[in-house]
């Protein structure tokens, strides 16, 4: 059912345009990264108007030629993808905020 990929797409674009920006900032600060270093996953240069993009995206979803059963299945997939992404965010946050990382020969300065 390729239609179910819409759930992953929804999570990727709307999630990363919204909450993903918080993860970007956390990663940038915790790893002392430059403006773009290692953060391009969270950059959407082809989307100059994020608010407009989100509104158009939602309107497009509302007009997909699918029945309610498929809409429900897509919603379930989107929720699953969201939870998987949240778990990855927790792992990333834990890794980035630990004082001492496994395998390190030096303690990170407090």
C-alpha cells in the first residue's frame, strides 16, 4: 500500500519543519556546531514560507482521493513514524547531554 508512505512524508515534512527545529537547536548547541554543520537534515531551503507550506500541505492531504479507512491507516502510520522519531530524539538528546560518553578517555568539562 504505497499510500501509507504519506504518513511518513507527513511526519518528515511537518514534523521536521516544526518540532525538528528544536532538535536542530539542541544538537547545534550540544555539539558546538556551526550554522549548517551536520544539520542540513533540518534545513528546507526550497521552502521559503514554512507557514504557507504547512497550510497548503494540509489542504492537499484533505483533498487526497482516498476513503476514510485509508485515511485512518495513513494516520496510524503517521503516529507510528512520529513515535519512532520521538524515540530517536530521546536517544540523540541523551547522547548529546551526557557528561561523559562511553569510550572517552577524558571527562567532558562541566
